[in-house]
C-alpha cells in the first residue's frame, strides 16, 4: 500500500534539483537518489538526448523510439512507496503509472499518440511516444503495392521497391508472433490490502476488538434489538418522540400563559402511568421562513401558530422541531447542537402523528411579528419555498392525513383575535403538492408510492427519492449544523434501515453506507456502471439551489442520467460491494479485468490451420535470398576461374567452370522467380485464413482510422476492424444492405459534425480524445476521458452488452478511478480473468494528491 515518509508531498520550484528524501526507516542516506529498479529503468533518461529539445524528449533503444516527457510533472521532496500484488515494496518519484501485466511491478505510463498530439498536444501528466508499426519489415514492405490510397504508378514503383527491400530482409524467417497470456487479454495484477471505512460485514472493520456478542441477550427482545443495532452501527426506529408539547390539564390553564407545556415523554409517562401518550400533531415549517438568527420573536410566533394548529385539529399535543428536539454538546463544542439521533428519527415521529400541519410565512423571511418588509407571496409561492428543502419533502410524503391544513403567519392564527373570527386555514390534498415543485414528474412517483396507488420497487424507490432530494436544499440556517451527508440522512427516513450519523462522512460515504444497510437491489454496483452525460464541470448551479451549494455539496457521482438512457434497473451487476472505502470510494469484488497497452502496438498472434500453399510460400521466400546470392557468387566464381589460366590448365578449368556457371544460373533462376513474387507471397502468408487471434487492448491518444490501425498491427489492410456501433458515447451507426438483409454498421466519429463539435467542447474542458483497439473482437472504440484508463473492469451488463469501466490508477493510495465506461460484447468475458478486491472511486479529484507544475 502506498505511503508517505511524512505528512505528504510538497511542491518544489521547477528549477530545483530533484533529490528524494528517504523514509525514516530506510537504509538510504539523505541526499542519495533512489536506486530502485523502477527508477533506474523508467524515470532516468536513456540513450541519446535530442539537441533541439533535450529537456522534454528522450530516446530509448530495444526498440528505438522517442519519448516526450510530461508537460506537467508531479514534484515532491518526499519518497513514495508502493506495494504490488506480490508484496514487493518499491520506491519511485510521483508520476502517472500503471501495473505491468507481465511482472506486476509499477511502470511509468507512456502513451502512444498520433503525430499532432505528440508534437503540439496540450501538456499532460503522462509521457508520450509517437505511434509506430509493430510488424516486421517484411510485412511493411509487402504492403507497399497494396495501399489503396496510392495511384497505379505509385503502386508499380512500390512493388519494385518492395522486391528490392525484401531481398535483404527475407533472410529472417516469417514466424508468427508469440502467444501471450494463453491468448487472453493481458491481466490486471491489482491487489487491495487495506481496510474499508465501513465494511458490509462488520467483522471486517478495522476495529481490533471483537464485535459485540448478541447471542447472550436473545431472551430480551428489546435488548437484543439494541445490541444488534449497536453491532451494525444502525439507528433503531423510535416508537414515540422523546419530547412533546402537551396541553395542560384544565386546572393548570391560565389566560395569560401558554396552554401547552414541553414535556420529556419519559417524565410524562412516570407522572401519568395509567394514561397513554396523547395523540399529537406534527407541525412542519422551514427555517428559511422562521429563522431564529433574524429574531427570537419569529420562533415565538411559530410556537403560537403550532399551538393554534393543534387546538384546531382537536388534539392535546403537538411536535415541532423548533422546541421538541433536544440540544446537546457535540464534539464541535456547540451546546445547542441538535441531538443527531433525534433529528434522524423525525420520520418516525411523522409516522406516529395523527397528521401533519404546515406553518408558512406570508413573505420570504419572517423578521418579526409586525415588521414585514418583503412583498406578500401567493400560497403556491409560499408552498414552493417550503417544499424546496429536503426535510420538508419527507414530511408531506409520510403524512397520515389526506388533507393537509396550511396556516400562514399574518393570515391565520392572528394573536389576540378570537377563534371564531379567525380565518379558516387553507387545505390541500396530499396528492397535489407535487404540482408546485420543479421536479413534478419525480415527486409524483414518490407521492403515488406512499399513497399506495403505484408502488415502486426497492431500487426505484431509492433512486427516485434521492433524485428528488438532490434537487432540494439541505443547508441549515446555522452552518455549524450542516453535514455533507444530510441528503443521505434525509433519505434514510424513508427506508427501513438507518446507519448511525458520522459527521466525518462525505456525501458519497453517507449515501454508500445507507445503500449497503438496506436491501435496494445492489444500487451501488449498478451506479458504478453508469456513464453520466457530462463530467462534473457540466453540472448546473440550479440543481443545488446556489453556486455555493454546488461547490460545497456538489455530487457529480449521483448523476443517474446515463449516456445510453439506461435506467439503473436495466443494469445487472457482475460484481459485489464489500465496503465503503476512505474517500469517495467503494471496495468491489468479483469483477473481471484486462490491462490496456498504451506504450505501443504489438504484433498479434493468429491461429491458422495448416496450408500447403502457405508452407510452400514460406519455404520459397526463405530459399529466395540464399538462392539469389549463391547463384551470383557461383556465376562470379565461374567467370573468375577461366581468367588468367595457363594453357596446360585449360582442360581442367573447363571441367570446373561449366558446372559452376550452370549451378549458379539454376540457383539464380529459381531465386529470381519467387523474388519477383515476394510481395505477393508475403501478403498471402500474412493474410491467410485464421480461426482466432491474441486478445489485446491497445490504446492511442488521438485519432487513427481503421486502415492505419490495421497497418500498424498486421502490416496490411484487410477490413479486419470495425467501429463500435454503440459501445461508447461517441459511437454512431447506420443500416447497410448486404444482399436483402440490413446490418448495423458502426461509423467513424469524425464523420459526424455533432460528435466533432462535442469532442472539441470536451477538449476545451480538460478531456482528451482516445482510441481503443480490441483485437479480441476486432472492434475499435472512440471515447473521451480526463486520463488514459490503464485497465477495463467488467462490472455489469445491460442490453446484451457488458459495461466495461475504464479506470486510471492512483498508485499512492492504490485507488482506481472511473474515467470512462464502454459497452463491449459478451464474448470478452471468456478471455478476461477475475481480480481480487479493488478500491474504485467515481471521480478522480481534480486537484490530485501531488502538486503539479508546468
């Protein structure tokens, strides 16, 4: 697991010497450069330095190629450590890396790029190298006369040049490339050894103490329930409120005093052991209208209206959060911080109430009893203000009364006015409140569900509910009371199981813990496979209420609008969540994975049946150079034998010269015939019938057409590859006629003006255009991502296609981050291996773990 020698990396000046400080327990002395194998072989420039750009361009040998240094580099004065899947600990300077599928070691990420990207592309944190062909010279030369982009004359000259070149390279036999990894995709050697922040199984938590044994308390059902909740870190349901405002007995009522008294329910039950808790009314309001920071009289007025509503409903008690939530001193030192367990049991109090009454202010903010400065609002406007908070949304959904009474300050319940002269409250049917909200279609679904007219399943309920809550504010009037996970805690009130509140949770961690606690048909596993329509920079402020909300509580991971318009219930998971990780990550298990090769193409091994034609062609080509050069040597030797010979040697020389000339001529003739046909013979050998081939995933930064890709991999163009018709967000297709049948033909993204405009817009916002070649299915994908994904993880399936999540690797924390999602054919499953548990995040932090400099 990656770690730091101190608190973390520190940025250095761009001209500072790059000396790495060793870890305290290491044997490296101060000032000494790290001499690990990864640093020696990957990070130090190797070979000749280019004179025109010695700082950013280096060359390697075996094979020889150029490498352009990253335009942005991670610089640190601390040594960074990484432990691979075999337990080997390596040290390296911070840079973008990947895990080598052959050795499992950490390697510098070098991405092959097209010419324009390599020379003038924007600066990145990974190194670049120009794309190059991976085929032998015999294949490159034989393709010269078969290039369809050349004219007839160019092909003739190309044929002649190919014959001349092949004469010198055919000494090396044309062998098939080596089969790697059993013909399957390159494995992804990742292993997770950390602790989750919250495990699905509590026995996997980091706590060293054994979990509470609850078997001994099964005799007491209540004690058993409490013990189980403590073990699972859950908040149990409350059968009754902790505090209530209860009407005083007739003998204790006086005209100048309130009729209701605030009681601790436990104390009231002790004082009245023979009586049940009186029925109570739940009073709903919003802090945006009754804010105690504006004026204490606002809450006094709210208390008066709550008492009036309870009397109007003919009940002897009411519950209102302004007075009935106990205050406690929390770890923040706030003595008036609300009791968190009481706050998140409010939904139980709503269910236990006889009904809900709403108290509104006539204006946007109630600043006092008589000092009303804002212009009056209509009832619909007041309800819209009331309903845009997450907490009030639950109150209307869980109300037991069909008709909701609405009391407005200054219109209803006017102090000092006799009851018979008071104006009757407004009444709204519970099922019509959604009409006042901007997300009416979603709110209508939840309203119908809780009214029992259209029941949602578990996955639909949690999905729709969170989408509604995401459109509502959770910010409290006091910022000290705000928690990033408030939306998830508000959602918990609608579900059966509620995890304990953790103020250290991010919004994602709170939602993930809630999802794991409830049976919601594996929502998180499905959410991993979703490709949002846009990255985080496309989220609009109105989704959060204000730009400040978006910055503080922005939740790009919660975007459920899939690029392919798939619902969460359309995706069937192929992995399982085992816990919530540190940061906005989850721990998954059971996924299939394959590494992507970015540093260059590689010759692809093919499976071919035996063919006499191919065998004779190989023999003829192997025999050709030897025959030609042997024939030439014999002819020259035969001609040289007779020159300068004495008369007495003429007879003996003649007997030798003739056979040499004859054999040389025969060798030359039999060598020249296959030599003149050598481009065609090599082409036939390379393009023969095949029954399978090595599965590789090749990545390229930038755009390459199918012909160029085939020539780089196989040396020839035979229409082996096809564009993915619906595998990425840039895929498109059309129908093509083959005989009388229509087939689905994938199209190049560069042929669609709308997709080209989308690519240009994405590039201006930091995304890059990548091309992925899959030789296992002969499919080419074009996609956008912030970083090149180093591996694909099959995490789900949908619509007959597998959802492959492209992930980048933050090796300092051993975290995989989702960069892109592709849809691949199901046949890839048979050629991908499973990986152990891995830690995956939905979005890589933009600031990164390290400091960056240009």
